[in-house]
C-alpha cells in the first residue's frame, strides 16, 4: 500500500473516548486510509510517533476569529499561529450573537462598532454582505485550518430593525427568520445568541423561540451565551435555554457554561443536574466550558441595558452626560439582577458579582491609552486620581468604546479552580477556547494554550480527567455536536485531521502576564492530510471552509505553501 503520510508506532486515541491502542495511521489524499499495527505501507512522508499520542485534531466550538480568517494570508496565519500550535484543526466562528453577516445599509455601521473589540487592523470595511459571500471569500483565499460558522443573532436583528430595545414587529421577525434561513442554507451550522450583549439582551423569549423554530426546521442547533451568570438568576438563565429547546423542538447548546461570582459557586451541581434532567425529558442539550476561571470580553458588558440601547455610539454619548453617568455608576455598584421579561430589568451585574479588583484592562485601541493595559480597574481608578467607574468610563469614551477586559471570578478565581472542575469533569461538556488574537493588547491565554492546558493540568497533574475522556471532549464530542461524522475521530475514511502529542511534555505556556507564549508538546499538526506544523515551521492553506448540509466538505488546497521556518 502506498500512502502520502504515515504516522508510525503511536498510541492512538481515536476521539471516541474508548481505550487507546498502539497503531500506525496511514493517510491518502487527505483522508485516513488505514489504522492498525505495523501497517505494510510505503509513504512519501513518515512521522515517527513512537512514545507519542496520536489523536484527532482539536475541534474548537467557540472561537471569535471571524474577521481574522478574512485577512490577507500572511497576517491571518500570524494571528492564528497560537491556535494551530496548540492543536486546533477545526474551529467555529459566529459565536455569542457576534457575527459578520448579514451586512446591509441599515446595520453595517452598527455591526462594525459592536464587533470592534474583536476586529484586527484592516478588517473593515468588509467585502461581503451575506453568509454565502463570507464563506466564499474564505474559500477563495484559503484557510490554514478548517473553519465553520454560526449565524449570529446580532447582525440578523440589526439588519431587520436597527439597534433598538423593543420586541420586533411581525415584519421584522419575518425578516430575521428569512435571513437566518438563508444563512443556514448557505452552510451555517446553527444560530448563536449573545443574551448579555446588545442587541441580544433586548430579545425576549418569544423572539428567541421563534428563531429557534427556524433552526429546528433546518436541522441545525442554537448556541447561547446565557442571559445571566449572577446567583439570583443563573438557574433561570439556563432554564431559558432549555425552554427554548422544549418550545421550538430545536437542539440547544450552552456556550462556555459558568457561574459568576463566589455566591454562585454552590449552585453548580444543581445547574448540571438541570441539564441532565432536560436530556432525560428529550431535549437535545449540550454544552461546553473553557478551562480557565477568567474570561475576556468587551467592557460594555459591565453597563446596564438602557445605556447600550443606542449601540456603541449611543453609549458614548450617554457616557459624556453627567446625569447618565451617575445613574450608570449607581446601578453597576448596587443593582440586584432582575429578569427582563415584561420590562427592562438588568439580568446580570458583573461588577457587583466579582468586584472592580477582579476586572482588568486587556486591550485598548489608542496608543495614548496603552499604559492602562494590565491594570485592574481599582488600579486604574487610583492612577487616575479618582474611582474605578470614572476611570473606566473616561477610558471608554477616549477609546471609542473598543477596550476589552479580563474578568476573574468565573466559576472560580485565580487561587481557586474547584468550581470550574465541576464543569470540566462533567461528561457532557466539550472544551473550548472562547479566546481570540487580533494583535492588540493582551489576549486571553486560551488563544495559545487552552487545549494543552487541559492535558497538562487536568489530566497529567491533577488526574481530574482520564486522557481518553479529555481527548473525546476536544475532538469527537464537539464534532458530533456539529454533525461532522468524518471529523474528530480516527478511523478509515475520516478526514486526516491529526495530532502527534508528547504526553509527558504537553503543556500550555501562555499566562495572563505573558499570553503569547506558544504551547509545547504538540509535535505535529495535520490538517486534511497536510502537515501544517512539524515542530519547526508552519504551512498555510490546508484547511477547508466547512458548510453544514454538505457533509462538511469544501475545496481543499492540496499543496499548502510553507511560510517558515519559525522557531519552535
């Protein structure tokens, strides 16, 4: 038998969660041709995997690299390098209701501002309007790893009704449904909601369930950034996700499952049980979790809904108004979360839950503000000679609302990850990064090390997870959620997305202080049969633009250009 690539003598973890076995893996034409011990194969390239683990490439269900993938190839590869070198071979964009299509005359400027904190330099203006055009652009320029997209609620809603805090009229709801259906038929794998971000936080249950009915009709799933992580309402927020599935019949997925603030930590077991009961009742419910107790997002998530009803531009105008600022400050420091149904309640209060000291500046847009990066909001206030609220709000006004934060107190803190471990060890939670690298400030370290962190900290060091279970959570399980039968597993006929890992050495090196340090112990990364990382250099163009409803297939570049060497 002749093969293009042979991984010889490794310990194969096939992505199913089953026991490992020593075997060779032969690759022909981008697919796995054979798996077995001592295969009689002549290969154009052989990788000696003796003493190493061979497993499927990691499938990241939750990325925000939408605009990175659309950059020119060299810049794109530079920003994605940390993801490739930690073993990600497939990732899903369009999460948290924050997406890049549809773009119309009504919403283009709104979406550009809302996505500003996720935007690398040169990302705008976008050269597409629809999901079909976005996916076609990525396919035309080639991608280094496989990419799939969700349709995001934010652009759908703003295309239909602009940025406004009210329920949609019938014709506006029909417009959203029509655009969603078009995106799903173009190949989007589902719909995402960001129910703590504008405009998602203005959507009530009827709007959410109505769009989920379209998802069910098209055979896809709906992913949710839940409406609240605060102790008063986190259970109700999870129940809303489950009820959306029950009412619509759609498959539902809870993104980056978590609780917010120490008062909510004791609630985790009850929330996990809630999801299990829903599955028993017949709801197709899944979830994922990030392996950190800190997250990164826009600072605008700290502010009450009324301050965000006019989008970023409206917020900046209010932030310059003395009376509006006084009201913002009071609510951020004292407001108890209220469920918004039937009114304009604020369902989550991050500042109250975790405190100013646990919120840090991650990136700013303007050079004059770079000195703020890395400071807690307590420190920022002290340096400014005032208080955290005033210092932050002044920073956002000067920075155009684009600054992002690092937030601790999410299912634990920097000294205590015990609450997080309850989510991580649950068999129904896939592992995700929820991280991005746009070349600014300090990214979340998960952009460089989330998956190796699980293998180092939660498999090798603490024994929280068996190796087989961890690999399943990062490969076969998320691929199954997407409906990618030929990815996330090692078997004959599957796509040859493969990793060679040194189990004794694999680890994340990225830290909160130095987040751009590359992971170690990922010795080779194979995407659709092409070696894109061999421990020394990167190659581009081997990925596919995956489309739901087509078997996940797409045009594959067969001869990826090598853009190296780069030091390992």
